[in-house]
């Protein structure tokens, strides 16, 4: 039984979380003992606006199958307007990835506040499932980084 | 036209308005024209040329040239003025040191397109109405002018000079073009078809960096792809991922600043339609954040340096177009 | 001379590709020619030359040199070299064929580059004579006769048949392997074609270009020339000329961290880039003028100085048609030779 379970594809998810809202939201989901998949690796950033398009691409290069970016809700940014810029930037980047034929469900932006531990866990569960359905990232992977 | 430009250049040099001129220099053949700086009437008489092959956009050279002593005269085609305006807006050029003379352009020719017809040994090219007469060592050949027209001119967006100190000829208007047609065609393909299309195109890339180095919007002192400390520095794509990354980041870095001058595709030795990546961003910006033409003015906020509280969410990408 | 009719050339390709990998120049959708692995039905390009040169077969743009694995403080070096398979490159032009002689001087002199040598040993080059040179051709300047190309075996077309001749044992082995498809043919028409080509060569716009003003003993004179400033002023500093060049041989070696090991690879480098030779104690050429000068001095002065007067250019004309600003070796030679 154990063997079969291991054979199922387990996607690697990278989640960029802003320090002030989403990272605290992740913390809250932990202290509330809510489950979210261990496939999700969180990278804390000061603000969602810190995330350069290169970060997203590099995550895919180094083996991520899905990348999610979490920040404060629009209007609640610790730095007033950082997430508004993020929103435009990521919209354009995701649109470009789609234009190049990269599966659009591999990327997502979600606004999670410090009080939304439950939303964080639910989002991660849902996103992991969506990426799992797509299978391993092949279109934007660096073959050299693939584990044999 | 060439005579008018040459006499204007000589006049402005003679009366001391400028101390040098940036323009185009004759080559070995009819088509191999090099951007050059001229400092005297003699040099201009000897080599200055303005003809069907002077497609190079000289705006980017003004970043360096406008920081030098004295004023420089630049002859700019309509599309080139957008580039200069954008550079002025970004404080990359010292506009006061540039004397711009706007010159008309009825579209430039692309020697590669002539050669692609199997025409070789080209010694001279002449326009005769809608027909192009090409002298070769194998005899005279003809082809329709439209078929030899440079791609960037075929989808010309404007015949208007957005910045100039003086004009030669009449100013034109912003025109409607079909420049987004190919982007739209790709958008309507399936994701697999788009993937295959771009893999075929981008796998040709030899990472010569010509697209980046010619781009008037790419003016970083040190590019992230040249910086060994950036972690992404590479001189050649060792994997298809690196081909994708370079071209996504190149286009992204000029998103909202690209004036769509088309130089990237013109210089690509592998004929990759790189302008489509830039146009995709322009089309998205236009449709999501309102019509915006980079370089049209020097005061408006760039779309990526701006926001509104009710911008669409990134999930809009999931909601439109073809999967 | 042994020949095969043009319509049967496909059969010859089929026969060769059954035994070993065969590469032929073929046309892409955009009209440019490139070498591709032959598959049944593939058509030989009618273009004069391929966009990228044939050096890729022996000196590819990127190649893996070695792998490393680390566990704690132990480093394991993995030799990834394998014996190359035999392959044939068909339709190489005389200029590109000469470029291998130049590359050999670099890679096969001590210490021998085993990666290059491995592929060189296993590759057979079948050249194709030119009959319709372009305005950008100037191979004659470097003593290359495009109607008598080098390579292991050479072939000529008279418009009806393709004629074969071996230049060495490897080439003879190639011809022997397909001899059952070849027949003896009359070369009268071919001689006419060659004579006509020679006549055209004399009329090419660059036919009179000479290397007289260059070579090892002109070093300081050219190095100090004041013309470099003007010649290099519009150079974009891109690597197009170096990457389409059949003789450019500079490379860089880098390590890539895959997350579970290190891949050491080498890739072409370009003297036009700002970080060229940075690995040598950060000793770089600071201005585009110096970088630009390096490229042409290397081809016209340093290389002949180190190689008994052989120049580092074969006159294929790729940089003439591909440079974004149309500055090239011909313009440099013409400017420098004027005293």
C-alpha cells in the first residue's frame, strides 16, 4: 500500500508569502492545526512586490511544478501600495507564460491576510490538487535539474 | 530626400548649431549601411546616405552621444522619435544636447527578404514604382517592393514625429495598423500549439544578444544576464529553459517602455519574431490598463509604475482566451 | 569521375543514413538553411550556405565537460565523455571546410582538446563546390578555391549529376561505402560549370580584397591605428559576428548547480562581450573599441603571427550579412590598408 502511495505524483509547490499578511496567515493555519500539503515550500518575502518575475521562473527551473504568490489584500499592503504593483506585474507575467504555452494553472496569485489561516490552508490544498492534475512541469523545466 | 538631409546637416554644422551629426554611412553593397557620426561637411559628402536601407534606429546611440561636449544633430524617422522620447522620459539622454530633425520614411527594405527570394550577387537596388529592380552579377531581377519591405515597416504604427526641433517634409499621423494580428492569432491557438510555435522559434536562438543590445529601451549599464553575481548569468543557453527565461525577461523588462520600434526582430540573425513577445505585453497593457503608447509623451506614468485600486486580478489570465 | 544523378541523390542519402548519422543543409520554413539530421525525404538546400556554420559539429555552442557530485566533504568527479558515433556532414562549402583546418590548429595542438578530437575523428566531411557565389563571398582572398573544396571527400554538381572525389582515406571509405550507387560519368559539362564559376569569382565585388597589408609583422602599426575609434563607434557589442563565424573558437567554462550536483560545461564566448576574459584575473578590455579591435586583430594579425601566416578568416561572408549594423571584417580591412 505504502509503495503505491509513493508512486503517485507529488508536485513541488513554491509559495512566496509576504511577511506581514500571508506568512502570518500560514503561521495561523499552523497554530490552528489546519492541514495543508507538505509539498508546499514557503519562501518569505518582505512584500509580494519584492517578487521579481525572475523569482517565479527560477523556481520552475529549480524543480517547482507550481508557483503561488501570496500577499496582503489590495488596500491592506504594509507598504501601502506594493501589492497593487504586484498585481499588474503578475498579470502580465502570467499572461506571457500562457502566451508561450506554459499551463496557466501552474501559477497563481492569492491574497491572504494574517487572520485567514483557514483560507491559506484551503488555497494551498486546492492549488496543490490543481497542479497535481497537470502532472510534472515539463514545459518550463531545466532538464539539468531533473532528479534522475 | 537625401540631398535635403545632407544640405540641412551641412547648414547646421556650418552655423554652429551642432558640432556633429549622427546618420548612416554607405557600405560595400547597396544594403549594408552602418550608423555613423560625421564631424565635417567633407565626411558627409563622402559617405552620408539616406535611402531604402537606412532602417537602423539611431536613438540609442544618443544615450552616449548626448553626454559628450556640444550638440549633436540626429535625423530621426517617426518610429525613432518614439524611442528618443522614451529615453528622454527615463532621463537616459540629455535632450538639450540633441538637435532633432524629423525626416519622413515611406518604409525601409530588408535585404534578407530579397535574398530569401533566391536573389544573390546583389550589386544595386532601385525602386521603380511598385517594382524593385535588383542588379546582380547574374543579371537583373525584379520583385514587388511590398515583398521586400522590412517587417517592422509593414506594421507601421505611426508616421508622426513625437519630438523634433525641425522637420523636413510634412508630418504624418498616427495610423491604424494590423500589428496585433499575429499576437491574436497565437492567442487563439491551443496552449500546445503555442508551446510548439515558441519552442520552434526560441530554439533557434544563438544568444548573440543583438536583440537586447540594439533595443533603445534596454539601457542598463550592466544587464542581469551579464552579471556573474546574479545567478542567471549565461553566455549561451545550455537548456531550453534558459532560452525561455532570457526572452521572457528581456521582453518583460521593457514592458510598458517598449515603443514597438521593431529593431529586435530586424537584427535577429535567426529571424525569430521577437517583437511578438513585446507586442503581447503592449496588447495586454492596452486591453487591461487602457491604451498606452510608450514614447508618445514624456510625462505620463508607465503602466507598470502605476496602478488603480480596481485593476483586474491576475486570475483574468485563466478566464480568457484558449486553454 | 564517379557520379550520381541529382534525382538519385536521395537514395544515396538514404543509404548513408542507414549506416551512420548524416547531416545535410536543408531549408527552414523561413527560407534560411541549416544543417539537420537527415531523414527520409529531406531535401538538400538550394541556398549557397547555412546560416550557422558547420563548426557546430565539432565545437558545439554548449557542451557538458564533466559532472561533480558532492557528499559532505567528498567530491566525486564523473567523466561524462563517451566515444562519439560516426557521422557524415554533407554539403559543406569550401570556406567552412577550410575553417576546420584553422580550428584544428587551435584544438589539436598540445594540449589536445579531447572533446573536439573525439568528434573530429568520427566525422566525415563531404564538401560541395560552389557554382553561384554571392556578393558577400571573399574566400579567394584567403586562397580558397570554391570550385575545388577541401574536406575528406568533395563533390560537384553540373545541374544534372553530382560528381564525387576523395581527398583522403576517410573520404575514399565514404565513396566506397556508396560506390554501388555511383557510375562513371563524363565531366565535360562539369568543367564548363567550373570554368564559368571561376569567371564569376573574378567579377565578385570583393574579388580584389587583399591580405597584403596584414599578418604578424604589422602588429604595432595596426594596433595603434587611429581608425579603430571610427570603425567601432557604432558596434553594439552583440555576439552575432562571433557566433555565426566558422573560425571563432573562444569559449568559457562554467559550473551549473543543478541542486543535486554540479555540471561543468563550456560555451562559446565572444570577445565583443564586456566580461570576455574576466576569468583571467578580471583582466578585461574596458571599452568597445578594445573589444572590437581584439576580434579583427586576432583574425588578421595575431592568428597568422602564431600560425605561419595563415589568417583566421575564411571569407564565408556570414558576418557581412548578419551584423545588425553592417560593420564587418571587409570594411575593417579596407579602412586599415589605406595608409
